[in-house]
């Protein structure tokens, strides 16, 4: 399963490296908007802090679909 498909299906825990600080960040996201498959950046909804973020796929260390 691809990350974008998982985000459309439910909540996904994503760990990535911040481009600004270089630190590892792990948060829970979802998103049900159509996204360009060719883009390195994906738009996600932070379910805890309730705001949109964009994450570069090249910075993602790991992700997993959470059971709901």
C-alpha cells in the first residue's frame, strides 16, 4: 500500500526528519484530498494539532497505517 492511499483510508503515523531543524518528528496524520503522484511533497492533516502540513516524501523515515 502506498502512503497516499493509506492517508485516504485512515490515520497514519509518520516519522520524518524536519528540513528546518533536522530533528525526527513522529505524528498522526490523515488526508482525503487528491494529490499529484509525481510530487515529492504531500499535504497531510495533523489529527492532534488540527492543521495542514506538507511533508516531503524524501524525508519520511517510516510510516504505518493505524487500526481504527
